[in-house]
C-alpha cells in the first residue's frame, strides 16, 4: 500500500508551518518572560530551544517532501541491489534439472 503523494506533501506543509511558528516564537523577546508567568509546554522554552526545534522541523518537512518525490535515504541499507543478473545463472546449482523453468526478471527503475 502506498501513501498518496498529495497526503505526504500536505503533512510536510504542516510540519514546515509548525517549524516556522517555532522560529517565530524564537524571535519573540517576550518568550523569556513566559516561563516566569507560569506558562508551560512549548511557550515556556528558551528562545534558543525554540529556534533549534524550528530548524529541526524545517529539516524534517524538507525530507518528507523529498521522500514524496522519490528520495530514499536508506535504500542501499535495506534492500540488495537488483541492477544486474548473475552471470552464471541463479546460483542454485546446475543449470539442467534445477526444477525452475520460470524466467528471472530484473526490476529497473
């Protein structure tokens, strides 16, 4: 099952919007006073922490957009290469009487 591309781009837009919001909170000089007022959660964090999380969300949103257009950063680590077929057959023994007369297909992207 594949996730529709428009859905991943929509989620990425939300992630990027939240990252921009965190960067906007980091620019607000009143953020340092929020903790002393008894605020909790996102609003009570320091401005440098807000900026750090904002950048992380922007990077995550950008990576999500890139993966929706086909970028796979862990492709080499998870699947073996299927680019070329073995030169001497399937490697399961002798060519005659191996019991499999099905053709071997190589997936090309």
